[in-house]
């Protein structure tokens, strides 16, 4: 099937800021004496900052007030933003850059669908802010993934129906959001092999064949 647009998650799909999120939460959690590891971190993929904090606080020894939670989230974001300042166009992989160019050259629209409030900063740091036809991020949504809102808004900006767009995600929460919003999806990284994803990919460039209609979806072909 051909798609008129691709909506990309950002962290863990376009670039590896997922690791910076981990480092920043880890510093905050260590200082608070809260146990935190990579497997808890995987549950934070696609989840908003405050909802992520709630997941981390499941392992806390005490309860935190709303004001304390705000302070912890702000502390994490400060550390995270410092890490982002080290990013440059060198953090955009050849595979991602070449695939995005190929899609654009083929007339396919490209968009961002990210829960992050730092999405635009990241896109500017890696030099591709103006490549996208639509950016839907943590600043224009009220419900984070697995709610489909961020993708529905991206499709709305593009003026396309969900069925015309492919969502690319590394988070199970994001694949669920795509599914519930009526989008086909490609799962990669942590979400590679997710049963609800239409396709599973290992390498980013596999998207070209999928989007341009040269590859069938996983499992029995239904259309
Ligand atoms: C992405 C990441 C999440 C992160 C969320 C909010 O979806 O996968 O791990 O919590 O964005 O990011 P922010 O930059 O707004 O804290
Ligand atoms: Mg992600």
C-alpha cells in the first residue's frame, strides 16, 4: 500500500535522545535514592514528562507533593536540556537523512508526532527543523500516547486522513496510539515485533519500500 505521508516519532526513531532521557532521569532518581533501571526506562517511551515521573515514583520510599513533583520534573528537564545542547547535525544518521530525503523527493509528506515539549529544540539542534510539513508535539496535545491525539493532530495539519499516513514508532505506547487512531504503523527498536504494528523494521531505510508500496504488511495480506 502507498502512503501519502509518514508521521515519525522523534525520540528513539529520528535520533537517540531516548538515551539522554534515561541519563537525565537516572541522575534525578539516584539523587532522590529511587531505584531506576533500563527496563523501567522502557516504560517511559512515548509517555509525557509528568506521567513518566509518576512511573518512576512507583519505586519511591515516600509520597511526593504536587510541588515536589513539579520540581523533580523541572530538575530532570534541566539536565536533559543540557545534554541536548551537545547535539549537532552529526547526530543525524546517514540512514535517517537519506531516507527522509528519498521520501520527500517522491512527494511523500513527512511529519513529527512526538510527546516531547523539547521536539523543536532537538530538530533545530540536528539541523532538520525545516524539513517537516507538520510538527505535532508535547506543546499542542493534552493527552500523551497511548492516546492517538498527537498523530491525529499531525494528520490534521497535513490535511490527510489517518488511513493515508504511516506512523513510525519505537514505543509500544506509540503503536497503540497509532492503532487506536486508525493509522498503519511501523515498529522499530523496542516496538519491533509489536503485534499491533502493521510492519516491523530493523533499519530505517526499509521505510522507503513500505511507503512506496513495494513491501507488504506483516502477516496475512488483507487488502
Ligand atoms: C518522548 C519520550 C518520552 C518523554 C516524552 C516527553 O515521548 O519518548 O520518554 O518523556 O517525550 O519529553 P519532554 O522532552 O517533554 O520531557
Ligand atoms: Mg520514541
